[in-house]
């Protein structure tokens, strides 16, 4: 007997498999203040680029997510 599945379920499963969410350790970032947040973002961006050049894409993605969190926190503090 032939298996019949809607094509949408196959496409959704494939797209979910392509997306990898790097877990963040946000607890350690709670101590950032407006005074040092920009310097930290600059340092993390440099680390992210270096990781990408070394083909460490999971590390670069984690750093990208940390930068995004810090930018959002920066807006909250402003």
C-alpha cells in the first residue's frame, strides 16, 4: 500500500530541521549596565567574526544571539 502524506508536512519538517537554535546562557549577562554594554557588544562582534573565519559557526551563532540580547537590553536601559 502506498503512503500518502500532504506535502506541507514534509516541507515543515525539513525547514524545522534546517534551523538550529543555540541555547543562551543569559544568567551571566544580567550584570551588564549601560556603561559597559557597548564595549561588550564590540568585543563579542569581533569574537563572532573570528569564529566565523575559523568555520566555528555554532560558536558564531551563539555570539550573535548574545549580541542580539545585549542590543535589546541596551534599548531597555536607554
